[in-house]
C-alpha cells in the first residue's frame, strides 16, 4: 500500500490575514474574555456580572451578549474547533483515526497549556467547581462531538450518524472532560497531555487488568 501523507501545512506567513472587521471581532472577543478572567480571579465566578465584564472590557453589556449568549460561554468558548478539524484533516489518510485524534489533541493541549496556562487552569477549575459551567461545557462538548462525527466519517467512509461513529466521538468527548476534571481535582500536578494519552488508552484497550 502506498503511504498517503498530508499536504504541507502553510506557515503563519502564508495564511490569509483576516479582514479588518474580523480582526476587530477577535480583538473584542479577547478583551471580553480577558476582563472576565481577571474579575473572576479577583472576586469569584458568582460575584462577577456581565455589567462588570462589559465595563472592564470597555464595551456595552449588549456587546458582551452578542459575542457570548450566557456568562458561561465567556469562560468556555474558544476558536479551537475549526483548528482541530483542520489539523485532523491534515493527518496522513492511512493513519488510524484514533492515532490521528490522539496526536491532534495532544498538540492542542500542549499549545493551550504552554501559551495560556493560567486561563487553562482557571477554566478547568471553574468546570470542576461551578455546576453551571460544567453543564454548559457538556453542551459544548456535544456540539464539538457532532463536528467530530463528520470528520471521522470523512476518514472512515462511515456515515456521520452511524452509531459506531457517534459512540466513539461522544465517548471521546466525555473522556476528555473527565481527564480535565481529574487534572483540576488533583491540583494540576499531572501533565494534561499524559492524561489525554491515558484517556485514549482506555478507549482503545478498555480498563486495565485487575490488580492482584
């Protein structure tokens, strides 16, 4: 069998630059998120209001709601879904889907913990401690899982709504959520990328053998 490899990925300089309008949207979204994070660190999640976030971000409350329909979305929403799908589609076509996903998610986790370590820890702490954030995270994970179903369908030739595809995608999303909770509940002492590996090991091989 001839090995099929992914096309070379464009360097940042080769990627088209967003237009002015899109850059303004990104800037506003980041300002709102940064304001929310700083306020939550100062006074806690429940005490932080949309009005306070808007004031610190120097936008109106209606602008905050235009970008983030509920407060939980400010903490949880990111722009990674499209990037993850693009990275998955760039993996070698003859690579097992599980291995492709493992590598893509490990890379994403490495970028997140390397570039935004405080934000990663804060959002994971809130997911573990605030029921509303955790519930919204489950909704977001379900939406990401549906996108993942389509990407897996492309790689496997199965239908995106095939039971096997849906079970695998949603099991993975649930497993990754549990890995994040484990990370927070244990004081972030473990490397999150290692927890991702362990999650994939369980999905691939099941539970470890019983210890005697």
